C-alpha cells in the first residue's frame, strides 16, 4: 500500500472497509475490492474490474446490494465522490460534473484498473457519460440508472432539489429552526423522494438510512458539497457544444444499459426515449414500481439485466 492510500476499517453498520486514495485535487474513499486481499489493485480471480459512481447526496453505500449480486461476475469497487460519503471535499472546491469526472479518472489511472464496467446513478450517471466520452479507453461498458442528463423543463417533483443550486439557499436552510423535525422525519422525506415504494423498506434498512443521515448532518462540508454539486448539474444542463451531455452521450460507443423507474420523482421516464436514440449501442430496462435508485429498490432485476449486458460485451 502506497503512502497515498490508507486502509480504514468499517464503522458500525458499514458493510465493508474502505481506503483513501489521493488523486489530483482530491482524496477519495474507495470501497469494495480493498477488502478482497489485493489492495484494490487489478481484477480479482479473473473477473473484469467495475466501478460504481453514486448520485447527488448519495455515497458508495448506495451500491452495496447490487455489488453483492454481481460479485461473481465483476471485481467491483464503489467510490465516494469528492465531498460525499467518506471523501474529503476537493482542494479547489470544484464540484462541477467535470470536476467529479477528473477525480474518477484520477482514481482509475492511479489504480490501473481500466477499462472498467462503469456504473452511474443520477449525478454519477452524468459523470459516467462524460467520462466515457472523453476517455473511452477507460470504459468497457456503461450502466446508467436514472442518469442526470439534461431534461428541460424538469418534472415538478425535481424542483426542490434544483433549488439547492440557488446561491445562499443552503446556508439559509441551515439557519431555519427545525420545528420539531427529527432525523427520522427528514430521512422519511428523503426516502419518499428517491424510492418508488418506500413502504417496502425493511425496518433495518430504514434504521441504516437514519444512521447515515445523522452521520452526514455532522459533517461540516456536507451541505456545501450537496449544493455545489447541484449547481454543477444545473450548469451541465446548460452547456453547449462539445461539452453538451447529450452530444457526449452520442460519442459513447460501448454497450450501454439504461435503467429507468416509472415512479422516479427526479429523472422522468420521458428521457428514456432520447437516451435510447443518443447512445450508439443501448438497451433499456424499465421498472414500473421503481423510483430513482433502482439498484437499491430492485437490485435483482437490475443485476439480471447487467448480466445479460456483460454476456454480450
């Protein structure tokens, strides 16, 4: 293990250890293969390497269940984007989509694991599309779950999330009184936003979500990272020319799996048709009862579609 990496044991409730890896402009927490005894370097047991990138406000833990279902197929790692999970915020404060892309590319180059099967959800989907377009040598296939690709106008249920991008608003929200709102109340609101059927969550999963919410509100940079990344998504939605995300989607040549939930309150299913036309080699999975995080809500269906995709790669 190099001086740029540090092995960290899991905290209570966390499924796997992680290590920190220094990349240009950031120090990332990387979860997964580091616990397999190879230090996270290279594919294990002949399995192809895979990297999982979470969405806005999420963390590497969003991928735990899906990664477990794919463990016999790929050698998976999940990364906490700068400012999220256990990763420190970027040194230069760059929380744009391109800033996150730079960090993920830095990790793939430092680890020497590319090309990888790349997975992205929401913000992580936008990051993955741009990465696959600008560095096709690092990507073997692409799986996008509710990717945050430009959708104008956004559906109404996504407006409150977009408001996080308004300068000064997150600081104002922090100063507002809680009015008796408990961490359990706040977590329930978040679950209803991202799950198609939050009532289907087990008590244990709910308790883990509350524990993660409590941990995040104690992190000083958490709200800044959330707001800065929300602004990054809004900026990416308005980019034109070679940086336009839909144009970059058209440059992706690797096999691509698109996963959309009909109950998604943040990314509308109406984007699926445009996505199928944009990617050169696309296949579509629609989950009628899923929300924004299908890999957490319906992991078996997603895993089955991934196996079919990789069997054709």
